[in-house]
C-alpha cells in the first residue's frame, strides 16, 4: 500500500497482461469469464490473472491516495508493528486497507457490468466479486511487505517530511533518519513485482479454488 507514495500505474503494469497474451496467443478469453478450469484451463486462468492485475493496481492506488486521509497514523505492516510517519513505505492503516478491499471489489463489479452490457452470460457473480476483492487485498499486502523490506524510507523530524530512496539521489537533509527497508527496488519495480505475484497466485491458485 505504501501510503501516500505508491502509485500503481495501469499503463506500466499492463506489460504483464501483454506478456500473457503474446505468450499463449490467446485473445478471445478477454471477452468472457469461463469457469471451467478443466476444459478451458488456460483461458480461465488468464482471465483470473487479468482480473487480479487490475484489482491490485486499483486497490494499491486507492489505498495510497485515500489512505492519507486516515485519522490514525500508519502502522508498519511487519513486526514490531510500530507507528510510522505518513508516506512511509510499508505503512498501513485500517482506512487504507478498506480502500484496498474496495478497489478489488470495484474491478470485479466492473467486470460483471461489462459482461452484462456486452450480453455475455455471467457465471457466479458473487464469487467473482469475492475473488476480485481478495486479489485487491492480497496485492496491496504484498506491495506493502515489499515496501517495508526492499524500499528505504527516511524521516526528518525538523521538516516533518518522509523521504524515499537513496540519500545521494534525493535532496533529503542529513538529519533525516532511516525508518524502514533497504534501498533495493524502486517504487515502480515494487509495483511490478507485486502485480506479477498476485497475477500468478490469483490466476493459477486462488481463482480456480474460488470459481471452480
């Protein structure tokens, strides 16, 4: 979730979808949601992966941008679960987490609405909503864990600002203290990794389990 910092850009992470389509040379599955994971195994799993992709992106964006409106300070997602300044990578709030769930739900709802408008038969609508909501929550959780571990966050008590990344690549003051994480991945890289993991888990494991 990376409150106030992470922006999961649909255009950037769309490369994941492009890879799936090119890899398996399958296009028709984009227009429907088959629930037969035996006869239509690959189309069904790839459809679930695409829903997981969009659910993660929207969930992360809503949690990041609207999570800043939380009345309580963020808490680090990993032990010892202490309070961290707003904008810290890996910081989460109940408010932001709720928006993660809402983001996933909205993607599922949008999928069902598009199928309805297109005149496509809808299979197990409630399960689709549950699945997309879970993917949104899971994607944001993975993003936050990565943010707390492989992204560096610093905080300057004088200016009351949070700084991200390497010290020598930003204008952060020398008084800024390290809060969490190591400077291994950029924010965009964390977004891509979290989306890919959620696509794999959602498409190949969670989707078949819930929608079968």
